[in-house]
C-alpha cells in the first residue's frame, strides 16, 4: 500500500495517483534507493569508525619542541616509575634521584634550561608515546632505551652510556664462568625478544631459554629464578644462569646477600639513548652538543661511579692464565694512568679496556685489586 502524503489515503501499491485527491504518488523505487544509499553509508561509516577504534593508533611528532621547552622554562622527561639506578624517588628526601636524573639535569643546564620535570610512568612500553603530539606529556624520554625504528615518531640522541651490555649471573660456586659454559644449560632472560635472540645467537645448544618478568611484588626475578630454595618456595622455574642488562642486574643481586655472582661483563653492547620527537633537528643538535660536553667532564665520571658501580663482593671472575701479563689496580689508578705506566702512553687506555671488557663493566669502574690484562 502507498500512503498519500497530502491527504493520508491508503492507495494500491501500483497506483500512480491518489484515488482521493489526485496527487502523484511516489513510486517507491526512489525511496528504496535512498534506503540502500543510507545503509551503505551507515555500514561504511561503521567500518571506518571501527578501523580507527580497533586499528593501530598512529602517533606523530610535535613541532618546535625546543622553543616550547624554552618558553615553558623546563625540560619534561618521561621515565619509568621506580627504576634504580636510573631513576627513583629517594626514601630519605622524597626527591628524584638516579644516574639519568643527574645526567639530564647537567645536560639541561648546558642547554640553558634550569629545571627538569620528571613525567613518571608505570608502563614502560608506553613511555615513548608520551612525547607524541597526541599525548603531549613530555619533551624527551629516557630509561635504558636503545634506538628502535618501530617508534616512527621518535629520533634518537647519541648514546649517553655506551660502554654497557648484558652480563652473566650465576649462583655462587657455579662452574659456569662464561657464555662458553652455557652449552646444555637452562638460561633465563628478561621477557624481551632481543635478549632471547642474543642467547640463541651466542650460546651453543642451550637446553632451554626461559623469558621472565619481575612480576613478583619484590621484583627480584633474577634472585627468585637462580636460587633453588626461592624457586621451590615460589614454584618458579629454576635456571642455571641468567643473561641480563648489567645496570639492572647489579641492583637486583644485592638482595641475594652474596649468593649470586656476576662472572662476565659486556657480553654485547647496549648503547642507551634519549628519545625525542622526530623532525626537531634543532633540539637533536642542541641535545647532542650538550650531552658531549657533559660526558667529557669530570661530573660524568662521578655520576657513573655514584650510581652504576658494583659491589666487588657480587663479582666472581675466572682466574687468568699464568702466561698472561696482568696489572693489579692500586688506589687512585685509572685506565689512563695504567696505560701510561704499562704501555708508555695514556691515550692507549682503550687497548686495555678492549682486553678487559668482560672483567670490568665500564672504563670508569675499576677497583683496587682488580686484575687487568695488559695487551
């Protein structure tokens, strides 16, 4: 039936004119066409909306960030909440402390910026997005990041801690002293692809590789998976050794009271870098300039020693062969002074560093009594 819009009379479906008032009636084809068009628009609209809602969000970089920093008067730095030794709140003072905090404060000052504001995040994976135009929570981010092309809105600074890498941790008294001893062993790594890939590429025929996270309240995953009593008590996987970033490992094994030892340093190179918004070339240039100035200053050496040094009690290095020339470190010595003494030229310190990378974590971190190989 067709209803006349003018008088309301119901007419036969095939009628062209209203039987009551004679007005031309709609054929129904046009109405149906509009229904079809409307349906298509609704479905397409729903599909587009679904794409933006369910699809991967695209993050972009803001512009003129350096100018915004100067106008605001402070550098906003996104960091992970409670991540010693890099960043943490002091229980004594309630202030932000750590290696990265002191470093970026010096860098900001060199850039003419007198204030640094931390932007804390409990979600490590979300930190790089806090500098995006969409989030706009921070200007740069830090936290032990290595350049990653997956963050398309990010460009990376020069490294601020280059002489760094994975270390090998085992229970005290273990026969494992190097990667070569991991054949047929159960190996633990932090829950990340890069760590597992490293073990696969550098260990011959491991029995198994286990990826762990610091899911416990205490966050001491290395301790819990390497010490048999704790592993049994908490019903966790016991492994023979763990490969982990030195700077974080040295903090965790403090809780083992000497039951865990680092037996090898710098298994690879992990150059930590600062992330900043892409296409902000003036900010990148100024940040790298200030970073270079700071890293060449005595202040940099002091904060490396203050926050990234290790307790010698937590290290157990293999003995050196009798035919190797060694130098035993005495008070006040550096690799430069040792190079001058042993090689006749202080600038040859890098040769000593290269020969001892697995025995010391960083050129600035040597201790009285260390046995160093002289090439």
